[in-house]
């Protein structure tokens, strides 16, 4: 996807940027809507692995015609296939953990823990990839982890198993992002997104068999709606991320927290307590600081792909 040529009339660039950011915001605001369907299905008794499988299967079915039309040769013969499969396993595992988490804890709590993943990436990049991470970013990582502790509340009666599942999702998502950074530029972002769905659908299909429950018309409609919402949300985010500066896109993912809180309150009657709010604020602030610092060092295409990838 090539960036469009900017308009020549005065102010055109500002209007284009506003439009691109509006599209990105729309994509990020859509993802918690899909999570809401997943939480409803999980609370109704559907196994998280079946919810995750349905989410990836529906998205893959919807994206396949688009991908084959746009990138037929590259999609069917992608570069670094073994790493693509490993990447898909990581995001598939993160998805299962995430849907397990939101069955047990409010959407906003799970989203707050998930946002620790970019901080984990910074730490992993320094420890395992030898990247230089200065004192400001290390400080932000440590501060962000302290915010995560406020959300998870270890050692207290308020701690829930779901929060640990969310932490597992964040860890797998962080490994996924590190591998994505290593593979940057090998394939088009849409191709890698499609392959994550293909591999996830096939491999999770075997895991679903022992826990399969036949969905009724309403459950089937929710699974389909979840796939449509996730696919469209990712497409909007990828389109926008390819056309906007990384610094402008950096705050966009945190709109998920806003929508997750709204939906959690109106659909499930959940509202974060004071400690959770404080923890989320710390995690978001630390994550934004790290994202903006790293955005200055990261090539535009790589930054776009990192912003656009989500485990939901």
C-alpha cells in the first residue's frame, strides 16, 4: 500500500491527516466491540479456544478474496514461512489467553494489562536482541510494570485468575511483536495478517474438537459479527498506519481502553476501581512515552506494522 499523493491546495495535508487519524480511531474503537461478543460467548459457556477459533476463521474467510485479489503470488508464496507460522502460533496463543481473561475480568482490566506488551518488547529487545535502551526508556518500563501491578493486584483478595491470563496474553503478544520486528519488511502487512488467520484457524481447529459446542443461531451470528468487526478494524488500522506518522498513530491504540470501559459499563455493568484506573493511567503514560521515543528510531513501515498488529 503506497502513501497517496497529498493534495496541492493549502490546508489539504492537514485535512488528509485528520481523515487518516479518524480512520485509525474508528479501527481501534471497533476492536473492543468484537471483544464484547467474545466475552458474551465466554460467559455463556463457550470455550475460549472456540471463541478464538471462530474469530480467526471468520476473519480469514472474509479476508481471503481480498488478499488473493491484491497479492495472489506473494500471498501464496510468502517469505520466511517458518517464522510466519511461529508468529501465527504466538498471536493465536495470545488470542486464546485474552478471550479466557475477558471471560473472568472486565474488558478494561484486560485491556490495561495487555498494554504492558509494548513495554515488555522494549525490555526483551534490550536483553535478547542487544538493542540500546537508555535510562529514560528503562525508567518508563519499570514505571509501566508498577502500573500493571496495580491492575493485577497480586497477593490481595481482589486478584483474579483472569488477570493472569491477560498477563499471559501480553507476554505472548510481546514475543509476537519482537518476532514481527525481526521479520519487518519480509511480506506485506496484509499478507502477514492473513497468514496469522490461516495458520490460527487450522491449528486451533484441532484444539476446538474436544471442547466444541454447537452454536445456536444467536451464537453463530455473534461469531460472524466478531470476525467482521475484527477484520474491518484491522483493515482500517493498517490502511491508516501506512499513511500517518508513527508519532501521530502512537496514541491511537489507547482508544481501545476508552471503548472497553464504555462497553464494559453499559453491557456488563463493570467499572474499574480506583486502583485499576491508576494502574491503567500509569501503563498508558509509560507506553506512550516508549512509543514516541522508539518511533523516532523505527522505520515508518516497521512502525506502522507494529501499531496495527493486535491480539484481539
